[in-house]
């Protein structure tokens, strides 16, 4: 699938996928300190408008390319900071943030601090950073700015020619990344970013960090807390990655839940047939989606939107309820009026360094974190089996990750995630999250025995905290203000149940009305939080 990496405060999507199983290792004994001490960050003004408007500070953290050679080549990690607004006696330290991806730029993410209810975000310095290889960090990876495009070969390899075409595209992209990345590609694993987080802690002069991670960022936090349990104070993991499934198997898990979520979406469109005129049942709307996809194979909309682009446009509806109306409007305009304007508006213009950087660094991290299957026959068997019942994104997702088959670096061995020595964290997930299926939140809850899990019951939104749901957001605020967590219950289940991010009502003035618990709605902060 195509990954949508949006700017902060914009809708975005991405998924994780993975191979291998992470065993439960013995609890980490103390911190895994690289021994590297970074120089102080030379803070200055920020150029990004959202940061500049908040008087944020920006600078670079200097770290080794290879922590095994701390005196060797150095690289620079772009960092931002929005200082606390509370009185000195209320200050609670630094809050590192990560939007997910991997490959997502986190430089603008500190603005989320102001969306925490009751001013609880004011007690912290909110820290954003572009992980190594990403965004404004130096160097930043780009492999082929022309890799994406319009009217691409059909994702589903219904004949040998299509299969060979996609395999060649994937292999060529991995070769271009190997050439463009050079030595950097050997040092962009999750563990390298965790080492950078520890260097950032030192550079900020903090004895411990606090942490807020979305999607892949929850896995980054899990690894940090496993290796440095004595250096983390409070943490929020929203959209929790299952550490057993990184990364190939997680992809297959996603394919199943995305398909189920699309049935929910098609039923929602049918509910508002008076608005969209696409069918009065979810089954009929779904049939219209697939019949249109088939027609676009023969005649792309506006000569650009073929079956792949059509599929890509709808992927966000499986991720979140945000943007449901935009996708439905585009769907209706094309089917009912043959107007492709909204389809083109919803499909990001392909090309460009920023878009390629996000994709390249997504692959660079996941392909090198762990050994992916190198036998194409396994990919064939697994994906055709799932596609037969859950076709929505299965082959889209497979080709998105296919460069990992021939990735040019030696893969690492994932850290055995163990939170036995970590303090209590707040975990958040909706029941039907497709990007990070809910079973991952249950697994991480087991591995972090002091932590508690909030479940957005029945929801389909990925990483939806701070979207105005009082039950969830007020719990976040109380935890950040006091350290208090809801009571942990017995068994493998959520500890607190909340309303999910609500489905929009296209007939209402505002899709984000007050929630059922009486909380006041706020404009949701949506960032590049996802795993591909």
C-alpha cells in the first residue's frame, strides 16, 4: 500500500508490516549506555510556521553514525522544543514525542502538548525530532522521487507479467536505496533511533524522559523502556505495536482488519444514501467500489486514477474516521457524475523528495530491523491466501513492502521486549484498529505489568487520542499531571473502556460534536502516526 505521510495537523496514513517473532527476554538490568556524550544543542529559532508561532526552539543533536565507533562519522538529528508554560515548581520534565512511520517527521509534533485537557501539557517541555535519515535531519535519505506515479500496474498480480513487473519495480527501488543510502542504511534500525533518544536525553540534561508515541512510535518506546527502564518516567503508547509480529507478520494482520473496517465504512455510506446515492446497503456500496475498480483498469479516471490509485484513496477510511466524508464525496462524484476532480484532490501528487524520504526511511528501518522472508514463494502463498477472503489492501500492502526481499543491508535481531522493570505507562487502542491490531495492545499490557490499557470500544480509528473524547483525553491529562493511572484489572483485557472517535454525520453542521460523556470537542490533531 502507498503510505501517506502528511504534515503535522493533517490527515495521514501508513502501516507496519513485519517478519519474525520477538521472544520474551530476561528483564533489562539497568541501562544500555553507549558511552557517548553529545555536545550541547545550539538552539535557535524555528522556520516551520506552526513552531514559529509558538516561539519554539530548533537545533541539531550531533550523534555518531555508528555508536560502536563514537569517535567516527557524525550525523545530525533535527530537534524542536516548546518549553513548559507552568511555574517552575510545577515543571515535570521533558516529553519526547514520535509520530510513527517509521519515516514520519516528528519536528512539528510538540504542538500536541497544547491539546492535552486542563493545561496538563503545560508542565512539560515538548520535544520533537526527525529520526536519523528523516526530514530535516542530516543526511536525509531519498532513493527515487519518481517511484510513485499515476495509473500504475494493477496491484493484484492476476498474471505473471504483472507479478514480474512489480518484483522488478521493488528490486530496482531497493538497489537505488542501497546506492543512495551508503553507510547510513546500516545504521537506521529502531535500536539506532533508541540510542539517539538516549543521546537526546543527555543533551537536554534530563535524568529521565517522558514519552508520547503513536503507532510505530509505540514500538520505539517499548524498545527504549526495555533497554533503559531507569531512564523513563511516564509514557503514553497510542496505537500499540505487537512486538511479536515485527514486521512481515504484522502486515498480514493488517490486511485482515483493514478489509473488515472497510465493511464498516461501506455500511456508513449506505446509512447516508440520501447524501451519497451509492447504495442503501453496505453490500451494495461495496459492490460498487469493486465494480468501479474493475472499470478503472480499462479506463482510468482523468487518465490518471487507475485501480491502484482508487484503492490508495480509500485506504485512509480503513485507518480513521477522519476524512470519511472526503473519500465518500470523491466516490460519489465519480460514480454519479464522472467528475474526477475530488479523486485527483484525494490522491497526493506523486513525486518529490519529502514523499520519497518517508517511504525510503520506512523501508530502511523495517527492512533492516529484522530478516524478512527472501523466498518469493512464501509471499505468494501468504498473500494469495489472505486476498481470497480479504482483498482490500492485501496486494497493495505486499508490493509496498516488497523491496525488503532484496534489501541491501544485514538485518538486525529485534530486542526482546520486557517491561518488568519499567514504570506504569498508559496504553491506548481502539478495538478495530487496523494499522496496529488490538491484540498488540493486549500483548504489550502483559509485558508491562504496571501499565494500563484504555480501549476505544468498537472503534476503527488508529492512534486517535487527543481527538476530543473526554473519557480518554481526561485520563491522559490526569496521568500527565499526577502520574495516576486507572486501576489495572485482572485478565487479558482493557482496564478502562471509552467511547471511540465517533463516526461523522455528513448531515450535521460539524462532524466533531460534544461526546456522549459530556466532553467538549476539540479539533483533532492528526499526524503521520502510522505504520505504513
